[in-house]
C-alpha cells in the first residue's frame, strides 16, 4: 500500500532532509518549524515530482509554506 499523501510526504521529507518524521506534521511550517532553506525546497519539490509523477510550476512553489500547502498542491494537481 502506498499510504496517504500525508504519509508519503512525511516519508519523502524525512528521507530527503534527514528530519525526524514526528516533526513533519500536517501543520508544520517548512521554514519556521522544519528549518528548510531554499535549496531544501528545491530538493523536496523534485522529489515530490518524482514520487507523485507531477510537475510543479515555479509560481506554485512560491506559495508552499507548510506541509498542508504541499498536500493542497498535490490535491490540485491530482
């Protein structure tokens, strides 16, 4: 089973950035809570595109500030 989008996103961020999966909650802020920098964002976006077989536009990336934003984006692109 592939798991929910949340579970997949949690695992992906955890693996890509070596962040404790327990910290990657649905309302976690990427920059404030998870200490993302701009390079982390790029890495995660590339990983998301591969994982979910989608293409994320640059202007959509700019709006992504939280794990929930990622989930909303995935719903919109599904």
